[in-house]
C-alpha cells in the first residue's frame, strides 16, 4: 500500500468524521476510502477507529497515529518543497480563510503573486465567520480585531482603519454630521460582527468619543453593508480598503474628516507546527508585504483625494 496516501486519507476521515465526505473530496468511492483505512489497520496490526452507524471515534492507537502522522506528512511536504522537481520553487495549493472585505483586497494582488510563483495555486475561502483551520482544511487565515486563538501561531501584519461613509443621495436629503454624537440622529447601517457593533468609537479634537447608533438594517457581510450605503440607505462604518474606489469615484463620501475611527489589528494565523511548507511561507510573506503597503498608503492619505472624497458640512 501507499503509506503516505493512506495516512492522508486516514487523517481526513478523522477531521471530517465521515468516509463519504472524504470520498467526495477525492472524487472516489466510499468503499475505496474505507479500504485504505482498513489497509492501514492491517499494516500496523491495530484498530484505529471505532465505527458505529452514527459516528466515528478514534481508538487510543488511532489517536497516537494521528499525532505522529501529521508530523510525518508535514516533513514530507517540507522535503517536497525543498528537494522537489521545481528546484526549491513553491508549488501546490494554499487555502486561505478570509473575510469578504479582505478577499476583495487580496484578489487585486493574486495575479502578482501567481506570476511570481507559477507553480503556486491559491484558494480563497471567504466567510465573515471565524474559520476553523483544521476543520476547513485551511493553511492560514486572516483575522481582524479579534484576540488570536492561542492554539494557533499569529502575526500582527497591519493596523487597518475605517471611516463613516454615505452616498450623495442620502447626504443631499439628510445632510452630514459635523460631530460623531450626531450619528445617533442619523440612519446608520450596521456591520454586525458581534457585541459592540452598534458602538462606534472615534478620536478627534475633543478626544475620544463613543456613540451608540441604531438602524433598521444590519448585515454580517461587509459587501452587503457597503451596497446598502451605495444605495443611499444611510451612513455605514466601512473599512478603508473596501471604500477607496468608491471615494475616488465620489460614489461614497467620507464623513467626519477631523475624526479617526478606531483602527483594528490585522492578524495572519496558521497552525502551530515545526515545519511549514515553502508555499505557505511565501504566501504569508506576500500578505505581510501587501498589508504593510496598504497601511502606509492609507495612513499617508494617498488612497483618495480629499477634495473628491470628503463631504463638506
């Protein structure tokens, strides 16, 4: 039997809890997946899984094999990256978990990265929910403003800001706030990312200001929030990276220019492991490079022209 292939299949069965799920992933039959695991049990002379009609569970030997096999497969990946036929060039697929706004940003840079490394493939798994790297088979993920999972390695890569913004149609009808406290009297659009989503915080000439905003419309998807703002429904607090083109095109206007909304840290997170494939390392390095460049451009105000982007009160 092919031991490496068998171990890969066994680990995916454990991670998904299903022979049929792995069969679908690998475009093979459930009986073929079951046979691979049975061959592993025969090869090592131990029972690896308890099987019932409802679920699978690891035996003690199965748990020990999973722990050792993961390290072995990581070593094999590292060897392939270092001594493979591409002479040390990164090859293979890297799966990245990203929220919607970050995905829009990364898509603009994917071509540069793939041209730099022709053997590399990328898959962006887009969700506003926190990804489970193991369950979702992700190599790494981007997270914003949240305390990193202590079971993962995390690297802070940038501080990303946001700004209140609205479309001309809304501002012509309702006017623009001159102070954050006036947001309470406006129709606001909430990006619902959990507790505190309706408390907008700013720093300005009079120090720190926090205002509770209300709305009849909210969404956990930043693109939906942006679209509602573009439609003229109200004022939204949108990430800088998501709105730069809208500001330049005067589809949205940046409000309260004398105030800075709370900035959130961006983290890249990945499983804690001794050997990381070269393909994952180069993607992480590229993301750090790009986000640092973005942070600098936004901080220096080069992402928009103030005369075009700011609605004058």
